[in-house]
């Protein structure tokens, strides 16, 4: 292998390792209805969404990034990849999401320099995506991601985390 190939492989490996670390705290769970034939759903419309978080000083949400729009963008992309297309009227599915941050979450962590565990404030963030049958109004599919809330992340890191969470939530669909 020549030097350029080695550099490219090393760079790609470092990028993958950085992404894995950036998203390693995110846990995903989905719930499906086994009686539903998901292949019949070909169209969707947005049912609305809950505000991500009210954060006027930008401690948890990057003030220059519309996080709601980022989530919609990735959901749109992932649904299109599954041949489910957005329409303005008569959709098969309604898509909704909600997200938020629990700044009061506590977790046992190891005390530095000791094997003792202490209770620490570790804010958690969550994203829930729901698919609702437009004809019946019944929830037919739901998934959510939970991870550590991270203060003042770069826009690129926020996009990576949103992309990962939405992809993993919608993967089983």
C-alpha cells in the first residue's frame, strides 16, 4: 500500500471512531404492532411536533441551529429511503415527534480517585418519533432515543447525533 492509501484509511478510521464516541451514549428502542402491514403505507404528512427545549441562552440547544428542522430533514430522508413519500393531503401515515431535556436527571458515577459511587446530575435528552395511521388515528409504530444532554456542542456534532438517533429509531421500520 502506498502512503496516500494508508493516510486515507487512517483518516477514515479516526472519523468512524469519533462518530462512535460521539453517539455511544445514545440508546434506542422501538415498538411496533405485529398485526400491522407496514408495506401498505406509502405516504405521510407531518402531524406536528413538540418544541425541542426552551433554551433562551443556548446552554443546551445551539441557538443558530433549528433543531426541529434538522429532525424533520432526517426523518424525511429516512422515510423517502423506505419509499414512503410526503404528501399534502390524504396521507397513509401521520408523523409526529417530540424531544426534550431532563436537566434534573441523576446517575451514579464513580468519584474521581475513588471506587466510591456518588449521585451526580447528568441531564438526559430524548427524541420520540411516532407514526399514526391517518385513517384510524391509532399509533402503529413508535421509537425513541435517549442520550446524555451535552452542553454547547458544535452544529456538526449536533447534526451527527440527530442523524444517528433518527436513523437508529427508523432502522427497524
